[in-house]
């Protein structure tokens, strides 16, 4: 089985095709890597019980694998079993996967919310893939979001671009990316406190996996619609390397204070 072909199917959201192809193989051909990709595909079709069953079959080999731990934690997390997800995210973080940091926080930290969102359901039910394309026309971006919903869900009924999702005039998003130098950060961005010395501490590294805080202001000075928020979140990340975690999976239910501003984490999957 060609891994490049599986990755192409993954990138085009053909997760069912991956499952059908891998499950058609003889059991003897399903090595550790292919089994993990099968588990990832089940995660991406929201069949978390099956994902857990498959991934845990590789627990002996996966214990010291950051990505395996992340995928197991991810499945438990979205089953709403955060107590079971937490040790896997913690292990993934300890093995160097900073993507798991957000999930670890969501499992453990309950900071006071600033102001309840009017609704984040639209964002949580919206499919999108972040890319390097910059959008300067909101109507063009909206049209592409609608088209993407139809490709993934066969309908765009869950996408409500004009729905107010955050009742604040300014907020921060936090997201993970790889950067080469400080100038990769945009004017409205800073690194989280834990990552601010990364260039001094690891000068030999060509790329640094970091968590970034980006300030966003509402155009009307009052609140963010789903369209405005997703457009700004997309453009904010467009100049960054995001690895394979490019599939938008929603945001926090509440905003929390980070660096003095209401903040939400951008959840991305692979």
C-alpha cells in the first residue's frame, strides 16, 4: 500500500476510502504505521470507539510515539471521556507534540470565562481546511466555505455565516504552527509565554513548533460573526506551516483570559 496515496486521500477528506482500502488488506499486511493510519481515519469519521480499539491494538509499540498517544487521546476526548484522554495527551506533550498542549489544557483547566458566547455551534459544525491562500473578499471566502460544506457533509445547512459566535469586540486566537524566525510572526502576534525563548534555547533548529497568540478585532467593534471569525482565523495562519493539523475542528465553548484578553483555542485535526 502506497503511503503517498493514503495521504492524498486523507488530504481530500476521503477517510471512508482509506478505511475500506486498509480493511481489505490481509491482517498480516497491516503494520504499525498502516494500523495507525486506519485509527486516524476512524477518528476522522467520528467512530471513536473503533479508533480506540484499533489504536490500542498497537499500544506496545505506540507507548513512546507522540502521534499514537495524540490519536488515542483525541478519540477519548471526543467521546467526552477527558479523564481517559488526559494521560495520552500528557504523554504526547512529553514526547514533543505541542499540538497536544491545547487538548491537555481543555482536559484539565477550567479558568473563569469572560463572557458567554452567543453561539459556537455553527463553528463546531463547520468543516474547513486551513491553507496558504489569503482571502481579501469575504464573499469569495464564504462561497468556498459553502462549497466545502457540500463536499464534506453534502449540505451547507449548518453553516450560518451571519450568526454571532463571540460577543466581544476583541479577542485572541491561539494556534500551533512551525516558524523559522521571529519575523514569521505577524504584527498582531506573540508567542505564548512558554515558547518566547525558543530561538535562544534552540538556535540550531531550522524550524520551531510553537503556540501563537493572535489579536483579532471585530469589524463592527461589538462582536464576531461566524464568517468574520473564520475568515480572520484562516488569514492569520496562512503564512505559517501547520504540518498535517489543518482541518478545523471548532473552538472552545467559552473564552478565557490569556495575556489579559479573551482567548479561544483553534482546534485542528489531521
